[in-house]
């Protein structure tokens, strides 16, 4: 996997990049005005770089992409959803540390 940093995606990209992708995909639902989202960004980037060989990490701005945010009932940002082979397997609301992200990945990457 060539991309190490989280990739910004849009409603139009979501199905192809997340739902039709094999393996584990992590999506950070965030907003530009969200303080905890900005606080979590360095941990998300470090997690993405550390696991570039086994996971794809995406960021979806809920303000600009309401269709996907509504579909997954995002009521609070940040919300992180782990997908495996197109299926949602874990949802966490609130900022996550790199260690917490890693713990979830290790749980599902078996």
C-alpha cells in the first residue's frame, strides 16, 4: 500500500474506496470546526504511517459529505469506523489515540 497518510474522500468515492475495498479500511468522520478532530489528526497520521502495509485510512468531512455521514448515523465528530471487506465492524465516537487505533486494528487484523 503506497499511501501512508490518511486520504480525504468524498461521498462519491466512498463506495469504491471503502465498501468495495478488500481488507481493513478506517474512516475518520470529522469536521473542520471540530477541536477534538484536529487534536486527533496527528495520532491518525502516525497510525496510518505505522500501518501503511496493512490498512487504508480515510478522512471524510461530514459537512461536505452529508450523504455518507447520514447513512452511518454520524451524530458526533470525530467518529471512527473500521470496515473489513466492506462491512462496518467497529464504531468509536470521540478522539482516539494512536495506541487505541492500533489496539482496534490488532483485534480485527487476525
